């Protein structure tokens, strides 16, 4: 859908946020008042012949005034308490994955809240349900999926409360699709089917969808009574009806499938495996190489699964880990899927792009086509590395993706999203509720998904979040000329941060060793430190924790006492690999053999704020941060240096 917007430039960027100093307060105030009044007019013009239910004299009644006084008191108390909140809006905040909010999305959400739409069906949310479905198509286009709803293989996406629920939806869909061909065999459907349950369970994503298509086409040739009979027979054999225990008990030679994910995968995968009933034991975490999924380890795991006839449900790649911002080789995972499918081991590929998904805007032209690496890299020093470009280029070949608009989309919580490459698979998740849905077949794509509650995990959900996502995407289309200008500023800041870290390391070399442990793939940069002369990883971690005490929010102190806000994470031997561990330990002056079970605490910086490099005022908050860090490191280490 065309927006008629001109490409975003610096002046337009200045209108995107309320601003670190509240610079756009007048704009926000005008918008809120304008649309609040518009909402009131809407109420007054719905049957204006009805008299006001609340009399004008009500404001004079003592009970009314007492209630207003209580409400004002509690709201003032809330406003005062919220002043202790973390200042996500400031370029001095470089901690977790939070920043200022985009005005188009913020105002759209505020505007929609009084209408209170429930995005489970068009009966409860006739406007925002369609916005949510269209927002899913906007995200699909950003990833390189088919976004034309007239095509049967069009993608589908919907919003969730966050990435955790989106990852759970990926597991649900993958398992339903994997088990469906087995149900067709059990029901003895007269179609050309795989020879045995193992082959049926391993058709792979595309093979299972092709079979699902044939099933639907065949049903369309039957009389209504016969069609209902076959639907009932197949439904009785489906995993969703039988449950995991009965489904696999009937097939003792068929094992429950595994999920293969990198060791840096978010803990939501463990949650999802438990919720789905597969169990945490079926989640196999694979080692990494250079903080990215080790493709050789993935191939080894898949070959072992093939030998042991161990089915695989999903191979998961992470596009921007929450701890380090690193990008897994999505292209390598897609290639491994093709190689194993040729040997009869089919599985899906899911990308957890909760953090890095919106970076895909840097790789897309307005027409949805992929930009070359040279085109993307213009103006950067190092971004994107060839392997990072290859990973983003392969997104269109994956089967499903998680992305969080409330992270790098700069929108209010909670707005996660799940997107699948081929919407035909979603039919397997459909649920009927007579009081919500009319049960008739939906004639086309948009009509089908206006009954959104049939397909999503939630039974109720806010339409205001959908309005925020859709409107933001309309104002800032998901390509490099528009939305991409925001992550562009932050990736430039990340490169400046990594360069400044080298200068910092030289500045504090007399008291501490410092390094960026691995080059940033995105706009998240870590910093490792170790007091000079120390060889013990535990002591290095203790020092970083002391530094972090001065970088974390403390509600017992005035917010203004904090110069900067940062976060911490850990380096783990199993995530780094022996070579990387030895390299980082040597750089920091640590004993590489002293990491036995030890996690090295490091500083973690999420560079989301587009004003970290403030060209208007000639300020680099990156420089200011390292100046602050050098001062505090010296203050903490000076007594030890003097004693030595």
C-alpha cells in the first residue's frame, strides 16, 4: 500500500520522537488533544437524539468531587513514582533494549485506546483486526516473503505480547504441520501419501503444505456429507486431538521431535518446549563459533539425528542475540535444511529476530527487493560483514520469523509479532468458537484472517497495539529510505563505539585491560574489562559488577545522580569456543584455563537512541560515556594501584 511519503531525512527524523529534552511536546500535545476531541465528537454523534446520561450538575455533587479528588491524588502519586523510572528516552541510556517511542505509533495507540477494540474478530474490532493483518504483510515484505494476498503462498503475520509468545506460535505451527501427513495416513485418506510414518513425519515444510493443498482440493470434490465424514476421520487422528502421549504411543517407532538452537538462544525456547509438552529435554543447544551458530555443529547434530531416526521439528537461527546482538548464519541453516531433506530428514527453519528484525529495513529497497552488500554498506566503516549480509538475504527462504516491534520498532510494550512464509499452514491452527465466529468458510485472505482469534494463542488482545504498529509502518515504510534511517544512525553509533573502545583501552592501560570481545554485527556492543595484573576471571567479573553498580537504576537515589545507564551480560566458554576464549582471555590478561565453569561478566550496551552522535550540538555521547567510564574505573582501581 502506497503511503505517499517522501524518504526520511534528518529534519523528518527530528519529528519522529518526543525527544530527549521533550522538544516535541507541543506536537504531541496537539495530536493528543485533537484526537481526544475527535473521539468525543464521535460519541456525541452516535444517536445524538439520546440525552446525556450524566447530568451537567453532576460535577457539583459532593460524591463526584470526592471521587475526582481521590482520582487526582492517586494519579499525582503515580506521576511522582514514575519519575523514578529508567530514562529510556535519553542518549545517556545505553543499557537494555528500550529507547524513546516513535510518535506515530505512540499517538496511534493512545488514539485507539478509548475505542478499546479486542483483536480476535471483526465483530469486536472491525478496524484494527484488518490493520493487524496488514501489519503482518508489511513485516513479511520486509523479510522477503510473498506479501500479495491474492497468491495462495502469501505470508501471514500477527501480533503477540512479545517474542516469547511468537516463538511459541512458531513451535505450534511447526508441530501441527509436521504431524498432519501422519494423520492423513492413519485415516487412510485415498490420496498419494508417503509410504510410512517416518517419511510422512519428515516431508518438510513445503512437502507438508503441498499435501495439505491436495487434501483441501480433494475435499472440494466431495459432497457435503462425505466431506464432513473425512474431516472427522482425519481430525480424530491429528496430534492436536490425540495429544502428544497418545499420538506417539500409537507409533512406537516414531520419536518426539527435537528443536535445535544455538546456545545463545533466548530462554523463551525452553519455556515454549515446556508449554507445548515436548519438554526441555527435546531442546538441544548447539555450540557457537565467533558468537554465531556453528554450522558444522548443526550438520553434526542433524547427521546424528538422521542415523538415530530422531525427528527434528525446527532448526532455529538468531538474528541479533539479546545478549550480544550477533547474527547467526541463516543462509547456512537454510542450506542444511535442503541437504537433510534430500536424505529424508525434513524440518522447518525459524529465525528468532525479536531484536534484529527491523535491521532488515537496511537491506530492502522500497519495492521490496534486496540491496547488494555494497549498497547497504555505503557510509559505514565495516557494516555489514559479508556473513551478516548473507544471513539477511536468506530470510525469505526461512519458514517463520519472530520480530518485536516493541524493541527496535520503537513502539510501546507489548507488541511482538510472528510471521510465517506460507499462510496455508495456518489452517492447521484454526479453532472454532460459535459465539465469536460464524463457522462459514472465509472466501479470501483478508476475510479469513479477520477472524484472527481462530489462529492466535490469545482469546483477547488489544487492537490499540495493532493500530500503533500499522500506522508506524505507514508513516515510516519498512525500507532503507524510510524506517531504515533510524537503525542506520544506531549502527553508525555502534561503529563509533567500537572505535572509541580501542582508544579507551589505550587510555586506561595502566590500570585495566579492555576490549570489545567480538566485532558488533548490529547496534549492540559489549565491552570486557579486567584490572591490570589480574589473572582470575572471578576477580575480573567482580570489578565489572562494581562498575555496573554505577550504571544501573537505583530508585533510592535521585535519577539525576546517574551519568549513564548500562547493562551487563556474561561470556560463557560453551558459547565462545576454545579459540575465541583463548583470544579474549589473552587480550584481557586472564588465564585461559581459569574459566572452568566460570562466566566472565562484561558490560553490554544497546545503542538504540538515534541521538548518540548529536551532530546538531556537536556532542558525542559515546565519547562522554567512555570519559565517564575511564574516570570511574580509575577511581575504583586507584587504591589497588597505589598499594602495588
